[in-house]
């Protein structure tokens, strides 16, 4: 079973679920225009950064390299009101993203962005215990290497900020993320505080495949003028940490 941020639909039984499912299906069956996705991503850089790396404090996730189906799923859910995210609701609205084609385009662009392996981790955490919990509870859905599952739109966890993972886990458990898999919600109720911090630390520690990692000092050439100075991840890159 899954242990964090699983991306199943809630059965599509409600009008909201049906709306989300319809837009997801439509976007998934379109041929994406990555070049147009780059233009659309201009609306995302203020929060997610030009490189899509988010920030180590976990206020914003690293979305670069995430599975396209996961990005499409989350955008469709937010637009339909199936996931509460007031900031993203504005940036994923019909005014910002006109329809399924634009969702497919921006998702394709984000999914091919190189990732930072200098994301926020949890030094000193009980990684050994986290590995045990992950292998028993999470690997079946999220993959043994945290790679996710494209056809089941289950998110990749590797490369994600530790603090973001913990926050989303808690939101799933307390019902704030209403588009989570109900089986997962029930499963994680029995996780202790040690289980949560340890397994999220382990997930954040999973190595990225070399082909997905941005070279040191990388800056997205599509946004050469974007200011990057305030982001903890960017600061760590600059200082070689």
C-alpha cells in the first residue's frame, strides 16, 4: 500500500470526482506540446522556482521530474475542487490553464525538467527504521526506489523535500487532502510519530537516477533572468553544500 501523497481518484462517484476524472482522462490522451508547456510554466516560477525545485523548508515541493500523470491528476483535482490548495487553485484555474491541452502541455514540460539532488533531507533521522517501514508499507505503490507509478498516477517520492513529505502525510491523515486513496488514509492512522518522521526521512534520502539529476550549478535556460537568490535550495547550490 501507499504511505504518502497517493494519487488515486475517490471513485468518481460525486460530481466533483466525475469532473476531475473527465479532465484527467482528456489530458492524458492528448499529445503534449512541451514548448507551449515552457510558456505556461512562467505562471509557476514564483512559487516553484525556475528549475522546479521548490524549497528545502518544504513550503513548495520539488515538481521537476515528477511523473506527468501525477501532475495532470493533481491539477485536475485542484481545478475541480477535489483537493484544497487556495494558491494553486488560482494558478490552475481556467483563466491560467485554459483546458486539458494546456494541462497536458505544462505537465509534460515539468516532468522532463532535471531534478536537484540537494533537496531538503533529515540529517540524524532513524533511516534504518524508516527503510523498514517504507519496504513494508510504501514500496508496493510508490516503488522500491520511490519512483512512483505512471499508469496508476502514484507520485514519485525520491527527490522530494523531507518537510514537504511530512506535511502532506499529516494532511492526508487528518483528511485535509481529500483526493488521497481512502485505503491509504486508513492504513496510516496506525503510524507512530517515529514511523512518520523516519519513513519520510528515508523517502527523502532515496537517490535519484543519474540521468534525472541536474549538473551542479544548473540554471533553467528557459528563464535566464529569473531571480533565484531567496531559495534555500539555490543558496545551497551556490555555496556547494
